[in-house]
């Protein structure tokens, strides 16, 4: 079974002009993860050097997704869409075959 982050990484490989910024919750803490060209990186906690080590734990919850025009420049973001609920984005992934 494919994990949500794997689905998002697969999507991002097919959409190289797009950066996904995820707002996630793990336990009592929220954080942010970027997904770009098939790779994920945490903005709020250390990311392992090994790309086979998942950025999110299995119990992490994706709250929402922002679609941002690549390249990612934190001070100059061009949003394609903001605050897409995970349920909605997951439905889109399914419809697109991811």
C-alpha cells in the first residue's frame, strides 16, 4: 500500500513546476513539509539524508496542502491554491491515478 507522502511524491514528479507545502500534525506538534520533484523535506524538523527514510511517521496527519509555483522562494510565494483540505487533495490524487 502506498503511503500519502509517496502519493504526493509521485504527483510531484509529474508536476515539476509545482511545489507542495503540507501542514502536518504529529502528536501535539504541527509542522511543514515540502514536496518537490519526487522528494520530501521537513521545514520544521530534521530531514534524514537517506531519501528512503520517510519524512512523516505513519501516524502523522496531513491537515492541508498548498500548491505553490516553482521555484520555491519563501519571501516570494506564488500560490496556485492554498489550504486545500487533505480529504479534497487525496480525492484529486485518486482521480488523477496517484
